C-alpha cells in the first residue's frame, strides 16, 4: 500500500495513514478521509495480491481526489496489530492500525469513474499495468461481490460501464 501512497498527486505521509480491518465477510474497502482506510476480512481472504492492490489504488484515488461522502453507514472495526496487518496489506507495517467505528462512503457514479481512472494512473506510477489490473479486478468484483451482497457495490455504484471505461483508457 505504501508505494501507492507515495504516487498520489498529494502523497499522504505514511505516519498519517491509518488502516482499519472490518470483521465482515463481504468484499469491500473504504476511504474515510483524513488518511483513514478500511478493508474487510472478506476482501483480504478472497483477493489475490493484484486484486487487493487495485482495490487499494481505487480507494487511495478517492482520497487523492478529495471525494466527499454522499451517504453514510456504520460498521464495526476490529483492532488489529501492525504485524498482522502487514501480512495482509503488504507494506502497511508502517501504517497505524485503527480501531473503532467505520463510516462507509457512497460515491456518485461520476466519482467512481474518476477513482478508477486515477487508480489506474497511481498503479502505473508505481510500476504496474494499471489498466489491466483495474479491469481484471472490477471484473472479479462483479463476479464475486455481485450487486445485492451489500459489499463493494453498496458503496461503489455501477460496474459494467466502469470496466468498459477502464478498458478504453489510453
Ligand atoms: Zn469507489
């Protein structure tokens, strides 16, 4: 996650970043603003490294673009040690674990397009094939965390057209 943070337009100092683990079987991740990020246990258990990286790039992009929440729901965040967190979110050993309440942000469709595109850009800056990685991950999310599961799609609307747009990026 740290390499992605360093490639933001407005890089977040690593010591200002907090990552919370939500004990939730659904696949989701969130940016709560102010350097606070959340991932679910379901995401960590089911995503491979590239998928996790792309999801985090998307959330980091939301933060970098200053996207504001339109709707809020709450869940519980488990306390987690930094060493454990590093095992599941590579490079996060330097990141402060966060415990407490999560605010899940729901963004507009337009904000999703922007976060996908900027996430691709951040992945590219970090040396990855961002377009392929983001398109593959959105496809995986659609297959694994389908609409109605209350996870990713409850907070990150639309996907067919998102995949299309990412694939059409230059
Ligand atoms: Zn999003």
